C-alpha cells in the first residue's frame, strides 16, 4: 500500500536535524508551560489562603495553605500526564513548516520553496487544531460509554478523520491556498482518512505519541505530492477508492 510507503519515508527521516530541533523545541516549550502553570497554581493558592485559620474544637490551623498547595500540585502533575501530548502537539504544529520544508528539500528538491505561514496564522491553526481534537474526543466519550465494544473503532475512525483533515489542510494550503486545499481534500477523502487512521495508532502508545505531529506532517507531505502529481480521471471528484 502506497500510504505505508509514505509513512516509512517519514519514519526514515526522524533523525533529520530539523525534525530533532522541532521535536525538542516543542517538548521544551510544553514542559516550560506545564511547570509554569503548576508554579502559578501553587503561588495563587498561597496568596488566596490565609496563613492560619481557627476551627471549632481544633483551634488554630497553620498548615491549611501548605496542604492545599500540595494537593493542587499533585493534581496539576496528574493533569499534565494527560495534557502532555495535546499541548506538545500544539507547540510542534507551530514548526510544521520547518518539517515540511525538510521533507521537500530531501525528497522533492526540484520544487520551489512554498510560502510560509505567519506566526499568527501558525498559532491560530495550532490552537484550532488542538481545540477541535480535544472537543471531538470529549464528545466521543459518550459513544465510548454507550458502545464499549466499538470504542477502539470509534477512536481510530474519529481521530483518523481529524488528523487527516487537519494535516492535509495544513500541508496542501502551502501549495494550493486554503480553498484549493479544501477542494483537494474533497477529491481524496478515503486516502486522506486512511493515512489519518494510521497516524492515530501511535496516539495510544506512550512516548511514541509525541512523535505523531512530526510523522503526520512528513507523511502527509509525501501523500500530498504523490496525489497532486497523479492525473485525476475526468468526471471523478469525490469518489476515492483507497489503494
């Protein structure tokens, strides 16, 4: 299957210095944000809570603020485990132009450089992608609870659609513009969904899931150029037999 070859080529470039720089920059920003959030939470509680309170039958209690700070810090640490991947993905998405440029420089050297998104556009797209991903998966919890045996199918189908939609939109828009990218996605829905579903598999593997943004950007760059260079049979628009 050609999509598997696209993924293999993306995996083969993970050691690329650009990929490594993007990965560690994203992880560094993520850790800094989560640590800053934890420290701000502890400081805020220490500022809000009094140094001591007087309780009936107990008297003065001077350790209430320390207890609240400890509990809140533990809660933030637990929450960080779940936020690490989506937050890292959002930060890494700010540098996806670098990843795509590196893929094109290595595998498609005859191409002229694509226009780059501005920082504001990158932040907007990254936040939008993160928000849609989180909200859609929260909504899917209802389906998971209603149909437990189908939970894996729902997870991969939903995230395959979301990842395929977002990554292909970001990659194709660099060459075709936003409207052109939308038309391109509509032309190849099954192949884009198939690549997205395969990208959703590592989301369930700890540590490996941090590589999904890099693999997604690189894989969809290969997929875009392969599909864009292929002739489109006349009369075919939305039909897309997977191959």
